[in-house]
């Protein structure tokens, strides 16, 4: 039995790498820059070099490593192929697993970054103990990862769990980044919350602490916690939209639990107070008791999930 | 290698049974009544008796039978337990697989009837050749079954694929059978189409063949085929709602194909003409090329899928 695995989370700016023991404890973690020059040709060689250097530093032999899990942006199919490339790294279509395996001579498994974050939260995070879960990432956008019976739901072309673009509002006039109108992401992302808040502020002169200083997802939820009525209205709108979207997801895949992560989730438990009542209102009765939890791994969910691809089979 | 399998589809009125060879060809099919007296205590013994009689008739030994697949209404988990009973048979909570296995002394696998119909359409029907599909049943209600990588997506408590109760209309004033308001089923089922047609007819005096005679899903789509303008408006409304609902499903599980079945699908290809443009309008760009097909197995999808549970592994 191999003793270790590496988890790699490739982002547009940095690559996070973690060394894990087979129980899933992170023994070491570090970052290297993502060198995007020349269509990102250096990214995988840099990762391979960094992993091999760490093995030498720690005196770890190849036979002690079960493998290397990799998360990357973009749709990645079950074989590890980046099916439409990854614009924010400069990558075109190629098989990440095969390419890195060739450099390392160790087993490699690659999957989409949102999906491995979901897998990480199932394995060692907010969804620990569950094997049917949906991880929702509320960041600049709204992302998601779906785990069914312990496996990532990749989907036909790697778009499984891309719940941010579920249509949720018929009366929207502004376009989402995807060009559609009325996507969940337009209301439930950090950007969406700011948009809702600014619209509410412009509607009338109701006093609010949000009228002075920066309007961000953080300041909105800080104001909610301080009892600011206008901010509470915004939180209710946010919760109504997100609850409605997650109800559609639950009516489709019927998870045991939703694990809510991403920058917006730093607001904490208060967030769930606005999501759950709306979810219960809209969802099919058989799914009404679906659980909700906050993600616990933060920015490390990716390296955990990537290592979990290797260790948690 | 066993030569045969039985597929059993338990309905509220009759039980359909099919004898299949291992290539998936139905060699014989028949029905027996569903005796619901005494909480349906006789249903499984009647099925066992009928299967054993057929084996004797055909000279089939137990060793020649790979097993018996069973579909039944209600949520059924991966182990074959009817988790909330099945009101229209009178059944409470019990393990169908175990109970029938005891009566037959052969391997038994049970799953939800909508899910096995989806499995049947994947194995031998409109979804043949695909392993990631969503089967949509447009009947009295709207049901669904989801297949991911060749396996039924059961969900945490058997409600996977219950897409008929996805919330799709914020302005609905009437309640769905599930007590929520604005469920997909209220617009895309046979009953829903009649409701949309009657509302449209009441709106003004626009002439339509639907003003004389019965209004049903069939007469609406017959009128659409004949170029009736009012009926076409109704079909557009139906298509807008169903396309929007299926876009949410695609954004969640990203299937290769939707297979549309149930009584409403007898209208034929014309149906897809109203669903697809709306689907493309609402869905996330990565899922825009999802295929659509009509179901081909009709009322036999259940027995095919049930036999497929045994034969197609």
C-alpha cells in the first residue's frame, strides 16, 4: 500500500499543491506560479518538477506514492481530457492525465476544479460522511459540483454541476456573462449580491449603512448581522433566488446535502437562514428535508479533492 | 451464462411481465391484474406464481434465468427498499428485492418505475447508444428518470429525476397536486396542456377548432398539425415551459440526450419543434447541443428497463 498522494489545484494565477498521507491528512502544502506564457506550455512541467523536488526533499520514493490528482478549470471528461480547453491558462484541448503521467511516471487523475472541490468537501470537509451531495461555490460566479454515490457527476461534456446558469428569473433585462438573461449567477454570486444591493439602494431613500462605504457581499451580510433592514431585504432576495435554483437541482439529483462554499459563504450560518426557507418553499416535497452545511476546506478544497481522487476510491 | 431474464413492471391496475433473452429481445409478454386488497399482500406472490408458471410452460430451468428485474411506483433506494411505501398499490415500507427473491429463489433487482423506463429507453429504445440521458415522461403528470454513466441516478431518498415539480413559474395562482405553485407538471403534462388550452380559449374569442369538441393533449397537437393558430400558441407556451425546465435539468446533470415519452409524446416530432428552441434559449451554452429524441418503447419501457437491470450491467 502506497503511503502518499499529491493533490494539485491549477488556477489562473497559482498552482496549489498538497502532499497527503493515505488517511487524507495534508502533510505539506505550497504554491507555485501558473506561468501562462506560450499557451501555458510550462504549467505541467513546472508541477512535475515541484512534485519531484518535494519527494526528494522528503525522501519519498515513487513506489510510496499512490498517484497525483489534478483539478483544472474547464470541462474535463472522465478520461482527463480538457474538452474545450481552458482560456484562463491558455490551454487548448489535450489530455491532462496522460500528459502529466508522462512527465511523472506515476498514476494521474484529472477532473474539473469545481468538481474536485466538491469531492474534497465530501471526503474531508463540510460534506464528510455523505456520498450524495451538491457543493455550491458562491464566488465571483456561481459554480457547483455534484457527487452521486461517491462519484463526480461529470456530465456528457464536462458541464455537470454548472448550476450557475440555471434560468431563474423571467423578467431580467441585463445579460449574464454567458449572454443569457436571468441566470442564478446574476443574483447569488458575490457580484450578483452587489447588483441586488445597488438596485435596492437606488429604489428609494430607505436608510442603510450600505449607503456609506463600499457595497460588497461581505458588507451586505455584515449589515444583515447588524440588523440593517435594507440589507435584510437584499439577503431575502438573494435567498429566494438561490433557494429556488437549488430546489431545481434537488428535484433533479436529490442529494442528501448541499455544501455551500466560496467567498460569499464566509458570511457564515446567517447565509443558510436566508436560503433554507426559500428552498423548502420551492422544492418537491420528497426533497424538503435535504440538509445544508457550510464548506469547511476553503481554498484547500481543491487539493483535498484532487488527492481524494487518488485515495478515496 | 444464463439465457433469460424477466422484466416486471408493477402498475396500479396491472402488472406487466416480459421474458427476455440475453440480447434484450422480448420473447413473450403478458399482464396479470394488480390485486390491491389487504394492502397489496398478494401482488408479489401473484408475480412469482406467474413467472414460475411461464418457466414451466417454456421448459426454462432456474439455472437458465439470470434474474428478475422489477419496477414499482414510489421511491426505491439502491437496495430495493420502497422507502415511503406506494399508496396506489397499498404497500408500506419494505424491501421489494428481498421479498420477491425469497419467493422465487432467483436474483431480483427493484427500482422505481420511472427510472426503469428511462433505463429501458437507454438499453433498447430512443436513447440506445447513450449512457448519459434523461428520460422525460409526459403523461397525467411529468416524471423523469436520469441515467449517469449507464447507471440509474436514484438520489438520496429515491426522488432522483422527479423533475415534474421543478418550480418554473413565479406567477402561478393555482396549486399543483404536490401543493406547490408553478411546478413544471402544471404546464407540460397532458393535464397541464389542457389547462393552458382552456385558459387561452377563455382569454378572447379567437377562432379555433378546439372550441368545438374535447380539449385534450391529443386534440391540441392535432390542431397544431392542422395549422390552428390558437393551438400553436398553446404549443408555444407548453414548449417554453418544458424547454425552461429541461434547461435547468441539463445545467445540473448535462446529459447527452433527452428522450421524451409518455402519452403526450404520441404527438410525435412536432413536439420537439416546440421544446428545442426554448431549451436552447434558456440553457447554459455548454449544454446547447444536447440531443432530443422521442421514446420508442411506449408502455413496454418498464419491462425492458427491468430486464435491463439484470442483463445490461
